[in-house]
C-alpha cells in the first residue's frame, strides 16, 4: 500500500470522518433491446404507455426506437438504486404486451441496416436534433454497432471528503479545481486497472453471426449462427464494438481536466474529411448535425467519463469547464445475462470499493507510454482475458494477469473493509471475496459461464432468448403495487404532456437552432 493511500485511509477511518463514506452517491443506466417472442428486433414504436422518450426522467431510448434506456436517480446505498431499477423494469413489462427485454449486451439477430429504426423524439427542435444526431451516428458507424447495450454506473464521493483531504494535504487550489483534479486522478487509475473489471464482469464472449454483416474478423465459429473467441471476456468492448477512424486520435490520457475538455472541444469543432464529403444535408434532409470529428461531445466513446449535472440547455463540456467534475460514469460494464437487472448488489459493492481505491490511491500522470499500455492491457483482456498464463504490461515488466489481479484485490481489500466499517456491514468484503474466487477459478467468470452453456449445443440466440423469457417471467409474476403502478402511470402521463407542451411552443427555424447549438461550444474557445 502506498504512503498516500495509507494516510488517506487512516484519515477516513477516524470516527469523526467515517460517516462521509455513507454519503457516496450511486446511479445506474441500463440499456436493453425490445424483441419479440422469437428473439427478433421489435419494430414497433416506443410504447406510448411508457411515456415520452424525450421528457421522461427514468425511461427513454438510446440509439434505436427499439433500444430502451432505464435511468435511476441517485442513492447513497446501491441496493436502493437497484431496487429503483427493478421497479422500472416491472412497470416497463406491464406495458410491453408480448415483447421481451433482450438479456445480453450483444444484440439479437438484426434485420438489414435500413430496417433498424432510429429513435424518434417528436417535432420540437430539441427532439429533431436528437433524431438527426442519431442519423449521423448511422452514417458514421452503421446502425448495427448502435444496437449494442451496456450498463453505466455513476458514482460520486461527497464534497466534504474532498474538502477534508484538501485541508489535510495543504493544497491551495480552489475547492472546485482540487475536486476536479482528484476525479481526474481517479480516472487515470481506472485506466490503469479497469482490465480487472473486464475479467471479472465481462459477459459477452460470443455473438450472433449476422452482427458482423460479412465484415472480415478474427472470430471463430461456435455453430452455424454463433461467433466467439475462446478466451474472450467482452467482445462488446473490443474493436468489434465501436470502431471509428475519426476518433482514433482522441485518447485523452486524463492528466488534467483542461486537456480532456480541450481535446473534446477541438473534436466537435474540427472537420473530418469523410464526413465533409458526406455533407450535413441532402436537399432539405438532414444527414448529420455537422461534419466534424464529433457531432457532439457524447459521441466520444470511452470506458469512463468525468461528468457534471447540466443546467437546461447547457452542454456537458460547458458544465465541466464552468463548475468542474461532480461524478464519474463507468461505461465499460456488460449486461450480465444471468441476472434480471443485468447487475446485482454484490457487483455494485465491489465496484464501489474499486472506485474508492482508484480515488484514494496515488495516481501519477500517465507518461512514457503508460497511456498506450493501459489501452493495450484493456483490449488484451477483453479478447483473451481467460487465456491461461496471459501476461499484461505493468510498468516495464510483463506480469501474469492472475498474479496482478490477486495483488490488486489484496490492495482493494482495505477499502472494502473501510466501507463495511462505515456501514456496520460485511457486504463489501463478501463482494470482494466473490471476485477473488473468480481469479482463483476462471470458470466462475460470467464470460466462461456463457461459453459453458453455448458449448452444450445452444446458439447465442437460443441462450439469449431463453434468458430473456426467464427474466420476463420473473418481472411479470411480481407486478408493482397499485400505488407504485399509479406513480409510474402519472410520470408517463406527465412526460407526454411535457413533450406536447414543448411542441406547442413556437419552434423557430431548425437550421438556426442547430447552428446556435454548434456555436455554443465553439464560443468556449474564445
């Protein structure tokens, strides 16, 4: 354990400060495809009974009209966050008629690209902007890639914790700048160690053959309709997932917040030749919001993001630049197809301990090739993380994944113990013990468990549909109470009213609206 981690742990372990750890906030976003009972993509519109995808706070769509996204609020206990996610699922199932929610991250057998429906958000200018942005994603990356689903885990530490540590360290930055710097330091450590999350929680070692659309690949054939890699943990997070030559130069190494926001601001203002050639419009039809490397900052695909809650009409980069980092969004988590919610409380508690370790451990700048080593280690684990004897690059040395994973879990153990002390519990240490068991026995990892079932003669689609049907029964046989059902019904009704109100307002010219949106970020360069 480093000296700095020892000092920070000792400080937080003092009786007067221990309660701060109970003020950490958690939120979850879960994406999932709607499918029919045959496991085919649902081509029906977003169910009206769920409310407006534009204005509903908890139930929306991601890329496709068929790709639901569930968003919880924040809670100090991840168990409460998961309870909220559970309620959202139960309400949704009450409105899906005969449709199902697809259990894995990798999509079902998809129709041709033209048939995959882009999400629609109505006739208001902001609704149209969201639609055109998605048209741009289709133009740039294809629709198939946009149908991959995942879980995003939002986590924050209380401001009081940062203030306590800043004072103890005699740091003279503003409170905002110190907090931002510490979150960026967390992200650097996350980049160093997030390969461990892919080994422990990766759950997408196989996919439907049609996903590749005939593109060249290095996958192996498991059966006539299933492709896989024998030691893969998360093909979703490999280069088979989101690929972008335009973004290849966009790998911020998170050495400070300014370099991160500068790189994204530059990308949303710099034309990219292939997109320039495609143009923004064909006649009166919008094809993409602009011809720059990124249409908007959210187009940048990353395994973790620094975030700040935005004001109405404010862009994410504007919020970060003006008020600093407020929380982090972990974006590399696969949906576990064995779990109805795709994640459980043990995984959440381990992630809390892991992120707290990343936040409190010393985090030197990523220099001398370490940034590329982080990327290389991550990609190696997602493609072959269960390979016996696999080695990763640790500083100037090659070390065996199993040994490094065991060492990391031992270093995270004091953080789990501290969290348990703060909550008079043993749940975090127990969650960590589950992860130690996966390191000791690779067959206990979700990716290995998926492949074990597929090797018994089930195709990816058969397995995924079986799990989706099981989870549908789980949610449908335990409906919400009448009171909770009414609360969700009211939220859906209010969201539809909110969209109608937006659409009743004078719109103004859409071209001018898009231009003003683009100018809002270019103005930050001044």
